[in-house]
């Protein structure tokens, strides 16, 4: 089987995902995606007619984010019309899945040059969504709900923390550390290699820096925030009178959920896009593309749809097994901070050294543009492996429906 090389990765800054507040909120989603696609082509001197496919991730595919964003963004970026594109949805895991599928197509020998990535304009999707009903529940499929009760992600996070004995102090401490690390990374220029400014049509800069971080965050400030999902847990969500808390109690009848997640220890609502360029070794050699890393393992895992957020640990273990590696063989880890409990449980279950996990902060500080985050994290861990002269990194994240993709990369 052929290898899949990672040639380059880039991303936009993450803008605050609220209309009227975020610097990117008035952009079309295709424009954000086109920004990173254009940058990849220019940075690497690509003949875009030779791009076999563009595999894109977008979770909320409606309105401006519908209509095969990968293909439309490539056209908007000025790519040759022969560069095909497809758009997929694995909820939060979309941006890892696009890279995994790109790598798989190259490793199979069927394609030579593929771009993977994702976009999410949460300023757009949050303004048009029913905020009390996550997308996996919008279909009103009561038969599925009876078979697999699925709650709101925030309520799931609180339920998992309760089941695991993880406290409010624990999740707040992790959130504070995420802000501290993100601030140090920004001040130290750790993201500079991958960050692409977003320009307006007149060439002026709309955003060239991370807009979401709150370095002024304190432990006292986090402790003063009211838990966000207590009231939401008891809101009826269907004609049968089910509530989000009640859906979880159908599976865990004796569980008394301790609510502890809030805006400070949950992922930030932001806009952003990211892209990763992959090539076969033969194509890279013929065209003088210098590989930065190779993909050495990929995995997908499903877990409890009711708790929803617990699949990253088994996904990481599956990827490690496929690569013939142990936890000790991984130099850096990126686990998406969808909620603090996800990262905290991941660290505890795998008995990880905290100084190797999310070393530049995570989504609690920087934000989580859902369909793009996985691709962002792959670029982030690659940059950091190079900066520290380390070898291997593993990236994973929870996804709605109780899923998690994972990927292990190794520097060349």
C-alpha cells in the first residue's frame, strides 16, 4: 500500500461566531473556504487541474453552507474546473474524516493529489437554527429516539462528568489552562505558519488574528459563571413530553445530573475554515513537493449515542493498535475541547502526560468551527511537532451520534 504524505496545511483565524460581533460573520462560507484553498495552491505552486479531488467537511449543510461547499469554494478560489469536490458531514468529526478519506484514496493508489478540509460559519448557522434542538434531533424520528435516546450535547457533557466523578473545579481548571496555553501560543507566534488572513474583496484585511480567546480569564471568573444546561435539560423536546435530561435517564435511570458546563468551559462559537494538502510519494517527487509528514493510522469508532461524547478514547486506542504503537509512542495529542469533560476524561482514561495534550490550548479558548476543527487540529499538531522537533501526533474528537474519528501522523 502506498503512503499518503501531508504536504501543507493552512487555516483562517477563527472569528467570533455571532452576527454583528464577529469579523467574519458577513462573509459567505464559500469565501472562507476559498481563502485557504487559494493559499494552498499559491504556497505550493499547484497546477490545480491535477487536483484529483477536494474533500470538504461542513456539519450544518443548509442555506449558504449547502450545495457542495468543497466544489463551489474551489471554483471561487480560481481552481481549474477539472478539480472536483465533494462535501460530507460527520458532525464535529468532519474535518478529521475529510483528511482520513483523502489519505485513504491516495494510499489505495487511486489518486495522487487531494485536498481535504472544512468550513463552518457558526454565525450563520446559529442565527438560523433552533438552539434548543441539535441537528441530529431535528428529523423528529421518534422511532430512533425510542431505540437510542439522544440528548443535547451540553447535557451529555454534564451527565458524563457526573458519572465519572469529575467536578466543577476540575473542568474549570482545564478551561483556565486552555486559555493560558492559547495566549502563550499566540504571543509566541506558534500559529503563524498556518494562519492565512481573510481579505475582503477590495484587498483589505478582515481578520488576521484569533478573535475569540479571552486571556483575561481567571479562576474566580469561571467559578462565578452559571451552569448553562440545567434549565435546558428539563425542556420538553417532543409531543411525548421527553426532556433532554429525561432522555439520558431512560438509559441511566438513577442518574442525578450535576450541571457544571458553561460558556467558559465549553467550546467557543466561531467561524473558520482549514485545508490540508496530501499527495502520493510519487507525485510529490515528480513535482518537487516537500512532504512534512505521513499518515500512519486512521480509525473510526462509534460509542453510546445517549452519552454521545465518549468515543475519542476507543478511537485513539483503535488507531494506536492499527499503527502498532502505544500511548508512550505519541509525542503530542490533540483532543478537541468540545466540552472540558471530553478532554479531562480522555487524559484520565489514557493516563496521559498533561504537558503533551493540547499544548497550545484548545477549543475552549480558541473556538470550534465544527466542520473545520479537525483539519485545524491536524495542522496545529503538525506545526507543533516541527517546532519542538518531535515525531508523532494523534488527533481525535467527539462527534454527535456517539462517534469519533482519529488520525496519527508522523513527521518526515
